[in-house]
C-alpha cells in the first residue's frame, strides 16, 4: 500500500539542522554561552506522573550508522504495524501513513561544527557503582551525569572541580555533521526532523514482540537514535514480570515480583536521563519484552498489587533482586559501592536450623561447608544454587584485556576480602605483565563465566583454577528461587517481601514523598 503523504513543509536542509540543533542545545542546557556541551543535545523525557505513571522505555538504542561508517551502508529502519496503518509524524509536522514504513539514514551537515568536551570517570560495571561515584563529584560542586556509551561512565563539564580522590580523563569530540533519517519515495527524498512520533493502533512489531506504544524515534547523547515506547507503568509490568521470574511461578511470588518491578522502575526512572528516556529494556534495567506474553496469573498478580510499592523513608526502596542467592543473602554494600541500606542486609536464607548452622557474618571456615551442603536453604532446587567453573590463565587474561586492563597471562589469583555473606569483595589477579584487583560488581562483569561472587577458589594445575560457588546474580534483595519456594510453603506476598526487605513498607504510590533518585 503506498504512503499517504500530505503536502510537505518546505525548508532548507542546513536551516532545519540549525534550528533543531539550537532548540535541543537550549533544552539540554548546553548552549554555547554556558560553555561547551558534554554530549549531543537531547530533549528531556517527560516527568513521571505519580498518579498515572508513564515510562519512556528504550526498546532499541544507538540506532543508525556509527560515526566512522557511511550512513548509506547502514541497514534501513523498517517499522511494521501489527495491524492497520502506522502513522509517522516528524517534528516539522510532516505526516505519513502505511502498514510498513522504511526509513533510511543520512548525514546532515551542521551549520557550524559542534565541539563536545567533558571529564569522564569510568568505565564502571554497573549503574549503581557509577551513581556512587557521581555522588561525591556532585557534592564537590559539579553537575555530573551518568551515561552508557559502552560501559557505564560519569560525565561532567571540563571546567568542573575534580572529584575527591579520583582523576577523570578529558574527552573532546568535534563533529560537523549529524545522523538523520529520511523517507525515500518515487517523488524524491523526504528529510525528516526528530523527534518523530509513531502512532500504531494495531501495535508495532519490533524484534520478536508486539508493543502498543505510542512511540518516539529520537536522537541520543552519543550521536545515534533510540526507539522509545511510552508505556503506562502497569502495562510495563506485563512485559517484565513473566520474563524476570517466570509466568508459571506461584501467585504470591508473582505478586512479590510485580511489587518489586514497579518499585524498581520508579526508583530508577532517571537511569537514562542523558539519552532522553527513563529505562532500557534489557538486563541493564529490567528485562522488558512483549506484554502479550503475560497470562492470566501474571495479570492477576499485577492487578492485585496495583500502584503499590515498597518504600522506606517516603521513597521507593532499592528494590534489587536476583535469581538465587545460594542460601545466603548479601548486603547492598557487598554488591556495589555505596552506603549500607537497612532493608538490604546479609542473612542466612533458610529455616531457623539452617540459619543457626550458618550464622552471619559467615566465618570463612564455614563457607566450604555451606557450598558443600546447604540443601535446607530456601530455593535450593535452582539449577545454579551450586555450581563449579574452571578458569584458565588464557581465559582470565583475555577477560581482563577486554575490560581495559590486561596483565598478560594470569599466574596467581587470590581473594583479598570477603563480605558478611562470604562473597568475594576483592579479587587480586597477578600476571606476566602486571596485576589487577577486581572489586564488587566488577568481578562478575569481568569474569563473566562465574554466576556469582559466592565462591571458594583453588588451584587446579598449571595455569588453571577451580571455583566452587553458589547462587546466580548479585545476591542482594529477593531471591526469585527463594520467593518461589516460600510461596509454595504457604507464605503470603507481604511475608515474602518483609523477609527479603525487612523494615520496608508496602504503600500506594501516591503516598510517597518522592518517586526516587533525582
């Protein structure tokens, strides 16, 4: 079916680029009078309404050609409606309708070159650690932002005071063109100005899912584009809960997961502020996929907890969760940099007899016994409740090199510090050309073969180490395997949440003092 195109507004390409860039620079607080901008200008996401929350979720990020590539060779962006016409409206008011719209990339020259200059801390293994690194920089008088060009980083103005005890690097980029989208028709090429709105009454087919929208195509802080869905919070949960805990979980566990997913989203809705949306759709946020896969049980769990969150001090808690804790929960400070949180503490996750056998803080001498047994713990039937891995010197060296700190071939590995739950907090690796200490979340982020940091380490021959461990994930907060086990034992949703987040309160959203971090 051909595109239905009304008369297009006329404007020069360079003039349009100048206008859009100028508006975005002002929106991003990056006009030249205030100094060089940190990043490509981005229009901010809408504020989250506490009465009817709507999240802007990035279904796809960094779309388009990379700066060194030719836009002409980049794969086109194909947008397919799930039924009926898809309506596209660009920032200049041009409107197009069709079941399938194919957009192509092009480089648009800027009226004048753009210089981006910033101080950079990182990379960091997680948003949580980047946020902890940003805090003292903010207290020193800077206005840092958190970004994810690859790994997580903290950015601040080149003129900002340096953070205490850290040495940021200076990064400068200069651009004379910007990536843009165009529509190619038999009558000619139609340049499009972003942001671009997409309205799809029949939904948008993207990846393997169908999403209801509405949607935006918008530029990001890195010079690329993002596909963003504007999704009501309760519908967002339909795309999260079954993919995080499993649609077949017991009702009380599903409801607990719904509360946590809702709480986590509100607490973390500033995660991608720099790119003009709230949350991503992968494991760097919460896994968000086709909401149609939420069956009746999932929908019932979401409805039964509608608009209810866990709070502490009038704010949503850090509602972190994971697959299985291996029988012993970790405190927040065992997973990431930052202060300890009273509702996220270390404890033995099992009946009274199990907790008495493995008290917290766990003595180092008791860890082999825990990993050798622990069958009485909650959630012990998870496939990664216990695991073993063999790492070679070559694998370790390659992993360190990929993360930016090669040491040659590994020669020794040594645990320097453990937390109250027995998890490794600092791991020293010495090699043929240097040494490195991995800490907290950087351990799993670098040595990706290991499911958790709850392990014992032993040499297993020349250049080979054996790790015996338990659990999958950071171990902080709710263990999904534990919650499923407790639900099967008859525990209620409230009891499960209080078990994993002692002291937190289950409250309606509209009773909160604040929706989360700034």
